[in-house]
């Protein structure tokens, strides 16, 4: 009976930890939604569609500007990176949840990354860098999680010599409201394993206090 009570108590503790994790997650989601609504009300968060003409390009040239190279395929908006550190730079203050790059690479691009500046900053750094997630055919998404930025730098490839059909960038692309409550891969791992780990430590602490070990 004593062993059964211990097992039952451990099970209740585990359920309690998972329940608290779910409640905490929902509270964080509602707080995040409140922040987003406030930024929208202040006009700092908006959805913008940017064309290639809205960016300053460095080491990323248009085939239309070249007299000797032709794009690898028919179509418009073909560009070529001339070294392994091409940049697309945009300046403007906006509150960002996510950024979507619409670009189709003719060759493997290596890493696709985004750097951002916060208000008052002038230099991009590795500490403010987000790697892209492939979110569709010719679509790369950068999750910024909700920050106020004053500038963006997108590195469309890290190889050089990559022909890219670059059609534009969407700042804060429209999303379904349910997405705000759905964890991403890393958050799922935390929600799945952190409560079990917490329950194990609490159970161990309780046994130490009672002298059961």
C-alpha cells in the first residue's frame, strides 16, 4: 500500500507539472498577443510588401544590369551574388514578428540569414542574426519573435555565384490567429520534457526532506 501511495502521489505530481506548464504557456501567449495588439494600435506593427527596388544591394547584381551574363532561366527578377557575402539592406522602423523572403535559388545557397538593427544601432552583428526556415517553394521565413527594428540586412546566400530569382520580401506576413498559440519545434520539446524533469526534481527533493533516500 505504501508503494502504491508513492506511485499515485508521483503520478499526481507529474500531472500537476504538465498542467502548470500548459497554463504558463497560455499566459505567455495571451501576453504576447496583448503586446502585438498594442504595437498595432501604435502603428509600429504593420504588414509591408517590399520589392527588389526597395533594397540596397551589395555583391548582389541584377542580370538586367549585366551586358555579358544571361539568367539561367526565362523570367524576371534574376540576380547573381558576386561573392560569398551578398547583402540586401532595408532601412525603416517597424515592429516585426516575422519576415518572409520570396526567392528561388538556381544553385544550393548555403545558409540564408537575416540581421537586424535596433533603434540607435548602426552596425550589424552576429548577436542579432536569424537563420531562415524553408516555409514553402521559394519561400524563406525568419522568426523574430516580436522586436522593434530600424533596419534589416538579408544575406540571400553564403556561397557566391548563385543565380537567384528574387521577387520580394514580406514584413509581418498575414498569419492565422491560432498560430500564436502553437509551439515551434524547440518549444514543443520544452513543453514535453521540462514538466517531467521538474516533477522528478520535486519528487527527489521531497524524498530528501522526508529522509526516504
